[in-house]
C-alpha cells in the first residue's frame, strides 16, 4: 500500500469517538423523521413560528473565507426501496474570525438537527436556510470563538431524480429484471444535494466515509474499504479509509450490485473496473487501458499517484461522458465497456480517450485544482490536451492525432461568435458555472495548450507543467501560477532534481544547450504576457498574409462572424506564427506581438503556408494571389502539404467566405482537389464544410439546388467511396473513414452502397440478428434497415435485448435517422419518460432527429413543448441543455424561424434559462446562416450549374 500524501493523522479525538457512539441513536431518530420539502425557515431543537424567522446572515453567493473545513466524517444510509437517504456529517472547521453563524451549502436536504460537539457535551444550534443561494446558516446564541470546532448536522432527502447529487439509477438484466442502484455526481455544485458542506473547490478537506447498505449490495467510494460492521437487523456498515485533501466535488460513493475485475500497475496501484453483472465481460479492454495509462502518467509527471487504488465504474444512468472523482472515476457504459465482437475502432478510440482524460485529472484537477470555476480550463483544458498526448504515446495504433485538429475547428466555431467568452471568465451562480463546461474550456483550452507546447518545445513544456504540479500539490491555483511555472524553466529552483533536467534541454552539454533553451534564457520571453492574450479575451485572430517579393506583410484582427466590425478593433494577441514555403519544408517561427509586422524571406517563393499542421489557434488569409498559389499546389501535388495542413486550408477558406474575405467560388475551386484525397482529416473536413450547405437549403425547401449540391459532394468522393470494402480491414483511421464514407453514401442513396446495405440487413434479420456484421459498417446497415417500419421494429427489439453499449448506440442512431416520422416522435417521448429508452441519451437522440430531413421540425417542437421538464432533468446551464438548444436550431436560415426561436426563448423567465449563453449562440448562428445564404446562394447555384459534375 502506498503512502497517502497529506493524509490526516490517524488518531481520533474524543469528539470523533463521541460521534461514532451517537450514530446508532441518531439514525433511529432520523429514520422516524418524514421527508419534507425544504422551506425557507428556522430549524432548531425547538421549532419557532415561521413569523419569527430572522434575516439570513449572509448576502453573497460565495461562502465567507473565514471558516474553513478541515475534515468531514460522513455517514450515509440510502434506502433503495423507498428511494431516500439519511445521514450525519461531522465537520471539523477552523473558525478564523469570531462569528455567530457558520455559512455552508445545502440544497433539497431536510436538516433535522445541528449541534456543536465537544467531549462530553453538545450544543444545539439554530439553522436558517436560503434556497436562492443554496445555503444554510448554522447560528449560535453565543459567539463562536476562533478555534477548531466540530459541527454535526443530521439530514434526510430523497434520492435525486436527475443525474446530479446522490441520484437513483436502474438497469435491466438480460432476463428483464429491473434493478435499482444509487450513485453520485457532484461536479460542479451538487455535493450540497447529498450532504451539507462547503461546496466550493478551494475548501479542500479530508473525508472519512461510512455507508450503510443491504447485504445484496456493495459500496465503492474514493478510498479502499477498511472494514464492514454488521448492524442489528442485518444491515452492513462499510467504513472507508480517510481520503487525501480534496474538493467536495470529487467525493463519490456508489451503492450497487456490480461485479469487478482488477489488476495492479507497475507502480503498485490496484486498478478495478466495475460494471453490472451481465456486462462485466466487456470490461477487460478498459482495465488494460487504465493500467497502461496510469503507469504512463506516473512516469511522465514523475509524481506518484497518491492513492492505493483507482476504480473505474460503468454507470447505467449517467448524463456526462465521465467524471474524475479521485480514486473512483465514473463513466457512461458506452464510455467504458468494449465488446470485441460488436465495438468499432471509433468506440475503442473513444473509450481510450475518455479513460486517458479522467486519469489525467487525477493530477490536473484533483492534485492541483483551480481556485474557482472561472479557471475551469486549468482542469478541463489540460485533461483534454493530455488525453490526446498520452494516447498518442501509449496507443499509437489508434492514430489519435488525426482527431485532434477537429476539436480545434469545433472550438473555433463557437469562438467565432459574439456570444463566446474568454477561457477564464467570471462566474458566480450554479447555472453560470455549469455553462463553463463547454467547448471553450475543453477544446479551446486544449488547443491553446498544444500551441504553447509547440512554442516552448515539448521538453520545456513538460518541465514547466511538472514544476506546476509539484509546487501546487493539494492546493488551488489561478492562471498566473501556471504561467509562472512555465516561465524561465531553465532557471527553475527544482530544475536540478533528477528528471526535471530533460534531454539536456537546460544546457550543460558541450554545445551549451539547444536553440530553444537559449530562447528561454532571454529575459524578453514572457509566457504570462503571451498567454494572457489567449485566456483573458474571447475569440481568436485572423492573420492576413501578403507576399511581395521577399517581403511578407503580416497583420492581425479578431475573426468574428456578424455585422459589427467595432467588436474586433480592440483585440490584440501575441501569436506564435509558424510557416513553410515552396523552397523549404523546415518550420520557421515568428512571434507576432503587434497589429502589423513584416518578415523577410531569404528568397522569393511560389507559395507560403502559415500555421504549420494548424498547431496554432488562429486562421490565415492569403492576399495578393496567395490562395491561388495554394489551390494550384493542392490540385497539382496535394501531398506536398501534410494532411493537417490540407485540412486547415479547407477549414480556413470556408471561414473566410463567411466574413466576405474570400468569394465562395474560390473556396469551391479548392474543394475540387478532394477527388484525389484519401486521408481522414482532409476528407472529413471537406464534408464538414460542404454538407452544411445543403442542410441550409433543406430547411428552406430549395429541393433542386439541395439535390445539385448533394450530387456534387457525392461525385467529388465517388471514387473513394467505391473503393471501400465492407470489412474491418485497415488502420484505425482508414476504418473510421470507411464508416464515414459509406454512411454518407447510404443516406445519399448511392446505388451500389444502398444495394449492399440492403443485402446485409436482410441476411442479418434472417439470422435473427445473430450474424456478425463487420463493426465498421454496422451503422450503415442498421441505418438502411431502419428506413422501413418492419426493419425499424426489428431493430428496436434487438436494441431492447442487447447487452452491448456499442450495439445499442448504433441501433439508436439508426432508429433516429429513420424517415418514419411517428417512430421519431415515439422515441423522443419514450426517452423523456426513461423506461424503454434511457433519458441520459435524450440529448444525442434529439440532436440526431434534428439532423434528420424528416425530423428537424419535430425536434424543435419537442424542445419547446418539454422545455421545463428538460431543464428540471438536466439542469439549467448544463452541457446537455446547451447541446439541445444549439443542436436543434443551428441549421435554420430563415427570418421566420429566427423570430420563432427568439420569441420562445425570450418568453422564458430568467430562472428557466432566458439568459443562457447557449440561447444567444443559437440566435447568432441562425442570423449568420441567414446572412450566408442571402449572400452566397446565387453564386453557389451559378458555380454548380457551371460544373455539370466533376
């Protein structure tokens, strides 16, 4: 067993003993107490009339900093028959200023009793609650002195019906039996729904947890179980070891009947994967992956993982993709379970990445935590970045870097609108905090870190982040702490400690160090000054390049969609530019700090390409024939540029069309080269730019032009489509591309693909679903089958019986893309109910239906009709709500639909979401679609008419 860093002392004070002795008596009292809704009132040993309620003694959303928790003793007794729970929490608090009230968080909890405990004595306290701020005040008649006190609170509540707090889950066995479980999801602000606590990330403390259960269940929590004690009546109390110092949102416990498999890492950490009994056979890949990745992080960071175990649990009802609870990471079943017979390469990549993401959090987020949610990106941006970096090293066969660039494009799509926000943004209330879990915090954060790593060099970046983790272990940080650790890394006070001195990066060799290390030793390199321009202002720059002979004139301005140029004038970034030319493939670097600058080439060139491999978070516009030269290069010899460079050119030129910098016909001329393309990133980026064009027409009833555009795309990729075989052969990227191409061709009714899909679906149904389909083409076959009512019904039957999350995911997607409208309506209703179809999947289902030509209006009407149920189930500001809002509206492009969407959301009260950032984004997107179509549709029609095919 490894040493537990920063663990509390093992001695228990007399107060602790007193608490444990009182448990039996307290629980008897609690269990007899009915569950009643929390009202704004006084709780005390002696109830007072409501009319005498004193004012709440605190008026801020954030808790006072003068009382700090040190340790929680938490006892929880869930009742999975009556779907409620009772508990007692004993909190050791350090009172740093005299006060009469202790303010902490509580939401939807019935507070039964609050007392101060001391050896041989307890003092009853009044409790005031303030539901608007999700706070309670524990009030003493006497002044509370400056010292360590022990606060004990008894409480009860119903298990949550949402996916947050301590919530109810269920699953069906292969025999059709429904079994109930309970699990936690506390990030960002939901620990307060499970027990009264100081529910802010900076209030780190140690936790000692005990959970009472029935013998048919098990309990897992952050730490290893120390012992089980049988209680009168046959119930069992599981006692867990005391945790390391951590934030409340990382606390976790699960009451279930799961089975597990386990292995031990090279560093001695026990890894276990938990799943429902019928699916434990699909846990092997996750177990092996977790072992490999935890060993990788242990070695890479050179900071030992501080717990003796790491559990991974596949939760049947889970809204998020996964959660990094320290020592007990939780996942959707589809994010953890891999069926070798039915899971695809993209399933394997997704599982590997999500495990890598959550295990990276054990250092970035858990060991070192952001001070407040405004810097969430320090957790999520880093974990997203490390997810790709680690998998690229540990699982090179997955070719994960082919997928990274797309994440940056997705972030830029959000960041190009006025509704975007800086990576570091002030937030206060829970809805604002939840909205921070978006593409800016995750994907932009990762892309900016990738740019910084390229700028500082991988060696220098690694030294800096290890220094950051070491300096701030078990503490909270802000942006500036990271920049300090990354600045002057060669002068670090710990640069001489073993592996911090990497590859001679900081000199000492006979050549006196590398070229990059000399750059570090220059005083003018100010990482904070550079990175503040990327984290404290929203958006990203458009770099305009004009080449005249050997002179390259550079300028920057904010790239912003919309009609207000004044919103771009005040922005300035320090941009680490990279470029290659027709005369040299060696990457050249230039730090652009001003609005305009000039650099000089050693000789005149035919073409120049900036932002090599798009490692920088910016787009480039080439003036004075620059685009024409690059288009000629692509048509003549596209492999002269890397696949990422080709993908970035496709992306950038269409973004420039959106703001009128480049005419649409020039962008379309560039796409002609795609008939020669075979690499996954440029091909999928081509689809990403071209498919939305006909989707806009689809919503405007422009059938003729829509079909002409579809025909152009199909002809463009026909050769590549027809070369695909219906197998599982090839590299991971080739196999992912196969699925992408054949699915597109099937939906577009390409005869050879449709015929093959129909044949395979018929064979599969004749075998009653027992015939093994190649996993790469399973979704294609299912999608074709779901076009008929009989095929749809057969697929639904197999969905309900399947124990494979991968298979269920494919069937659900196929069912949602069926042209049978009444089936789509049925799916949405059943998913909201949550019995036949899981409510956790409603977000992706709703967005898929909205992409269906027969379902987009249905999806919007469903969202409006059930808005209040949706925000109740998924929480205001959550990523699920954001995805619904944007996903069901972002292809509309008429003034009528803009007014309809604006009217509906404008009619909502603030507490129902009228001020959500996602609504502003949805409205901006529709406005941009209107501008784009009004400006470009005539040119598009003319260009397509002139092509008559390829």
